[in-house]
C-alpha cells in the first residue's frame, strides 16, 4: 500500500477539490494502478465506472456512455492508449454528463 503524507484521504480531498477531475502521471511500473486501487474504495460516494486500457485493448467499451447513476465518475487506467481525438471526446462527454474523470497516463494529458 501507498504511504502518503496525510494518507490516501488527503489525495481524495484534493480530487474532490478539483471537481472530480484528475490524472495520475508516472512512468511504466511506478505504481499508478496500485495508487488507483488504493483510492477507489475511498470514492464510495461516486458511481464509479472503471475501464483499463492496454496496448492490446486500446478502445473504450461500446457501453461506457452514457454514464449512469448519481454522481458518475469515469476512471480510465491507461488513458494514453486512446488517440488524441478519443481523449477529447471522453472529456467532452464527461463534462456534458456532469461526471468526474480520473485517469492514469505516462505523460500529462491536460487534466488537473
């Protein structure tokens, strides 16, 4: 598990302060997915939909939109696997739905 200043709850508080929009950036093997696994149980007040993308699975599932439930949150592990246009489409769809977006990537993608 991660040992963070203020604990994982401090990161969740920052995520909420950012309006439910955030990105976890790091190199291969740095623990981005592990950090997500630590944070997700603390986001129980959101309706979370998790999608994991890899080099062999680079497309979003066809049923990912519309996001359902109260206070929806789309979590995409491997956001950089989507092309630029697909990433912009995800951002627009989440904004239109009033949904949060939490992603992991190897380089910054422009999210908070």
